[in-house]
């Protein structure tokens, strides 16, 4: 399978614990995105990378959240001191260099985080 | 925060009927994309329409874009039970982030 993969698929943690999620994009894609989705809502943008550079971060990304893409391939999203409000589906997407400025994003299956 | 709005929020039709979903947005866009999300699955890209395009087809899908009204519509013809899913429109404004609407839940009854 050459799609976007995410690990783990599910994570249950206690409030105050740190969690880390991993995303492996489609191999030839240079852009990688993180989104968060809560029940009944559309995904909300968190941050994105072009190669290893983090180019944009949403105001939703508080200082408890950090994302890295050290070699321009896989990415990790860490949440420190988790809160119940962090419970959501965390989605990763990747896109490649389009012929124009348009980029189609391909999403992974997501990591569902439950903070108890 | 979500910028787009989809209409209707929920739609229930019989197999074989057509389904139309509408999306409104507020900013200038590079393109508008439609995605489908089945229960328990990730988002699947359906179609992308650029700001200088007015209509696009892909199989049973037809998307229109009216930039003067800042609106788009997705038509699914000859619907099937397997089309049951949530459908989202997403605006791309800067070559990076997508801003999604809240989605339309489509139920196609066999």
C-alpha cells in the first residue's frame, strides 16, 4: 500500500500524559499536513511542512503541541500534558508538486485520541 | 474555525436518485476540493475545481463553481448505497492549508 499511513490508529491516555503520533506520507510527496477532526465537524488545519521546513502553524496549535519532520519524510506530532479537550481524530495528509499551484491532499486513516 | 458552510447538513435519498450538496465559502480561493468520508475511514479526495473553472465532471460526479457567489455544488448522479458517507468541501487559498466545511451527511437507502 503506497498511501499515507498513521500510527497508532487509536490511543487512549490519561490527562496529563504526553502522546506522540507518527505519519508516513506518500513517498514522493514533499508536503505534509496535520489536521484535527472532532465528531460531527470537518477537519481543522493544524500545521504543514514542505520537506523538513514547518511553514505554517494554526493558532489551534498551542505550545503543548509540537510537530517535526526531521528528514523531510515521516512526521511526528507530540501533545504534551494532554487535556480532555485534545480528544479528537488527528489526520495527516500529504501532497506533491502539482503542475499549477493546486495541491490535492491525500489523507491517512487518522489516529483517534481519547484522553480520560 | 470553519469558514465554509454546507447545505444541507443531512440528506436522505433512495438508490438511483441524484444527490446535490452545496457549499459556500467566504474568501478568495485557488481551488475548491470535495472529499468523502465513510464511517471509520479517512478522507478520500473526490474532485478539485480551480478558481478559473466553472464545471468539472468525474464519473458520476459533477462539480460547479460560482466564484461571484462564492459557492460550489456537488452532484452525484444515480446514487448507490455505497455513496452513503459524509461529504466535505474544502477551500484552498494559499497553496497550503485546506479549510473544510462541516459536511453533508448523505444516506442512500437501498
